[in-house]
C-alpha cells in the first residue's frame, strides 16, 4: 500500500511539473498574418503581443498562436470586452514583446466527480477557477453542452489559460484560446461515478442541466467531453 501511494504521489508530481508554463520572447519578423519569434514554442500555445509606445506606455495589441517551431499566426485581441475602451489598431512589428501562455497559471478543471477533481488539482501550485463558475456561465448564456467556443469565451472573460479535461484514462490539457490540446497525461484515479455534464456543486438546477451522481447515467459525462468541438 505504501509503495502504491508513493507511485501515485510521483505521478501527480510529474503531472504538475509537466504542465505548460509561460514563455517570453520577441518578434523577429512579420509577414502578412504570420510572425517569427526568437525561440521555439510548442504548437498550439497562445500568447499576447505587447507593443511599446514609448514614455512608459505599452499595450496588448494582438493574440499569437504558435504553429510550431518559431512561427506563429496573428489573431485579434478581444479580451478587453468593453465598447467604451479604445480599439488598439497597431500592427505587429519586429521587436514587439510576446508572452506565450500569459495566463497558464490560471486553470479550469473539467472532471466527472469531486474525487477526480481533487486528485487532478493535487500538487499543482497554480490558481484555479472553480467549475461552479463555468457551470453558472453556461446557464447564464443558455448553453447546455461544453464546447470549444464557450470554453474560449469563458476563458477570455475569466483569464483562464489552461483547461484540464478528464477523459476516461487521460487528462487532456487544452489551451482554450487556440482550441488546441497541448498534452495528455494518464489518469490514475478509478472512476465509478459521474456528474453530467461535469462536476460542479449544483443539484438539479436550470431544468436539470446539472445533476447529481445518483440520477445521471455513467456514460453521459464521457459522451459529452469526447464530443467537445
């Protein structure tokens, strides 16, 4: 038993230490909607472009998504979310600072039950957005299923950098801004109960969108997370 617990502890520690982290770099060249940066970035990693205007003034102007290697594509920056704030129209230029994974210390966990949620969270020294908040966000916006689109919108509103999704024998690591899976890790917890569409501290609210472990079919959760698109 002690040996098993020790192995599990090692697995959780390796998982926690292997999660993607932020990388700072600089734009070295720009061509149409693509840029080159000065370090290699894992494919699917999203980040922000920061332009320096001088006089101690700088601003986020764009989103980048790594294509792998030192290449990335340019996307509009939409996190401001306030129509009265100025619309920054600066182009990406050589020398702009880039922070890939700028919110990778803020995580959301999608899990089938509380035990898997706690085990996934164990040993990870980062900040967590509780799935209750995501659940309420879905309800407020009239959504009944997890999708890449509503995960991205939620991440932008709540500064979530990574989503950890428990899928049967694995935990998938999703960048919600790029909608790309970056890694997967073995899930060492046996799952015998699930909440659909995912674990949250709700009981039968919003016309039964969220239900308890006792009144949901076991496969509902897995069918839901396997069809995220």
